[in-house]
């Protein structure tokens, strides 16, 4: 499954995928052993991969994507006490959650 959106108001395309093959083809990297990955922002946007379909992995990768997007547009999240980061992470998670099996057990820290 793949889903793309344009992150408003920044105009950055964000593509979510659960497919290692799609992520590797688009980002040109090896995902072996990774539960999820996030690309850097390029002219084509940012790619978020959630290969284990775990909601915790999606949240983790959404934070990386939000930081990448905000940095790309020149926002230093430390200067606004993290509000821009929190809102962008929430927005990205709400779009990407369709990739997750919401019944997957939480595994952070294991």
C-alpha cells in the first residue's frame, strides 16, 4: 500500500509505503533489518516506510519526517517549544496510520 499527500502549508510531498521494494526503489537505499525508514527531503518530497506495520514505528518515522520537512523550510523547532513539530507529527501520523495494523503490540525499547 502507498499513500501520498502534500504537507500543508509547506508544499512538501510525503509518500507513505509499507513496501520495502517500493521504498528501496524510490529512495535507492537498503532497508534490510529496518522496521521503518524516512528519507531526506528532495525535490520529489520525503518517503516514509513502515515495514512492520506497527503504529510505534509509524510515530517514530513521522517524527523524522516532520523534523526533515520543518528543517527544509527553515523552521527551527527549538524556537517554538516544539509546537510545529508536534502538529506536523500528528498530521503525518493521521495520514499514515492506514499502513498500520493497529492491533500490533507496542515494541519500543525491546
